[in-house]
C-alpha cells in the first residue's frame, strides 16, 4: 500500500456528501473551486498518514467516531464559504477593471 493521507479520503467524502445535498450551491462552483475547497480544508485539518492495510483498518475504526466526521464536514463548509467569498470578491475586482480577466 502506498503512503496516503487518510484526511484526504474523509475530505473527498465530505465534499461529495455536502454538495450532493446542496445542488444549487454546487452549480455555482467550478472544478477549480472544488479543488480550492479541498486544499483549504486539508490545510485546516491534521494529517493522518497511513501506509499499510492494518493502518487503514485502525483508521477506519477511528472514523466511526462521529465527532471526527462532523469536524471534517464543518471544515468543508467553512472552506466552501471562504472560497465563494473570495471568488465573488475577485469577480467584483475584475468587473471594476482592477484585475485582468
């Protein structure tokens, strides 16, 4: 098994779950926005690297802890709000002519 950050799996799942329930919001976002949300979320969460199947099994057991999944979802929601806010600010600056398109 290769070295992976298990938080990346949890963030991917949280992004999928969140936007499958919020389709109107998802329609506003590009794939670049989604990747920005993922990066922002991962930068806000602790890393959890694993390398073996045994490590994966222990990590999956820890995932059952609802608090960890809830904190990942909360982080994804906060990151989404931050990315949308920054995107709208950038669009305004482009509209005003201060940033080239």
